[in-house]
C-alpha cells in the first residue's frame, strides 16, 4: 500500500498522509501493535511528509488511539537543543471543528469540576526537541486526546523528562547507539477502579455535532533496541539487545485519582486488554521480556 495525501481542507497543505510503507519505520521490527481494543476502525496517518511520526486516529472520537515515534542516536545527541514552539493546533483532516470542540469541552470541565481540560500530546513535543520541524509536527489533533491538566502536568511531565533523559544519555548514548521506539496511547481500562468523570462527548460546532471523547487513562511504552559486539564460534558477531519500560495513569481532574504507575510491558499489555491478547512490540519479543524491564 503506497502513501498518498488525504483529502485536504484549507491551510492543511500536505501535512497528512495515509499510512503506508514509511509508517512501519516507527515500529520495532516494522510490526504494528496487535490486540488493542477497537483499533480496527482507526485511520493510520503519517504526520508530516518525511514523515516525522505516525498516529492511529479514531474518527469516531476524534482522538488518537496511539502515536508511534522514535529517537535515533543521531537525534538523541541533540535532544533539548530547541525550545517548544509557540504554535497553535491543527484540526484533523476533514474535521475543521475539533479544536473548537476542545474549547467547549474545556468550558464544560471548568463549570463541572473547576478544572482544565487540555489538548494532550501523544507524541510529546519535548521528545522531538532535536529538530524544530519535528516539534511543530506534533501540534495536530490527530496526535492528541482530551487530557485533564492534572493528568497532563506534574507527574506525567516528570516521566516525559525521564524518557527524554533516557533517550539521550542511555539508549542513544555514544557507547550504546540504540534507537528508542515509543508508543503513547489512550485506554478505557483505568487503574484502581477510579470512576471516569462524566463529560459530554459530542459538541455542537457550527451546527454540526462533533464527537470528542475523553479517555479514562493514558499510557506510554518504550523499547530501546541496540546491538552489542561479541564473538560467536570464533567470529565477530553483533547481538541485538533490548530494554523496556512502561507507565500508565488515569485521566482525571483530581490529582489524587491519577495513580500513575510504572510497570513492565507485560503488565501494561494486561491492563490494555479487553479480552484479546495485546502485544505492543510484536516485532521484537525481547521488548516484553521481564528480564529486560527497567524503571526510569
């Protein structure tokens, strides 16, 4: 399947492409996650014409099921070089009212809970701070979910910084030269049976009903893949190694209800399952191996 432009709306240019061969570049072993609930209805979108990363977009909720992105060693050394751009958000292709729906949803959240609802990056701008074009590409609502400010700040931002530091100083370091593959997504399976805040999920924008569903939880999984030199049967050999981590948090307006938790890839996959076997990194079985799990 070849990549080709989506039907464009005004001012969108060629920022969006249907998923194609280039999209596999962002998945370990060029294999997409399997078993995640409802992803069969998703539309895979390459973000930017390089592309810079890929998102699986859910047209039924106008949110991302997940975004897949990576940091190569040549990029890792420049992490932190560029500041977050002062850039507005781009609407999904063909759905010009989504940004307005976020504004209405935020007003509802402030009225109901005295809390803020934000546009939560799946692929965060900061992990792309090696290149300003990569950073700007993350500001699209095909790479976002409605995320309470309590969930989008503090502990979640602390963990995103840990990921950035790990990508630069460990995975992509001059000694390891690894590539860090990352997935960030949404889930309706929360932690510790915390109730999901009741929010409207359809908003009237310019006389149209725009769906915009707020997820119960968010998660990130990372797998660093690199090769170590060695000998095998007297010959020089390079052994592929992997190291992984994961985190999950409720999406809630109350900080005490987030229960953000680091966990193994295996445990995250169990949390994400709704009766099917989830495999986030089917392209490399070492990513989910318990022996390779680390805590950031």
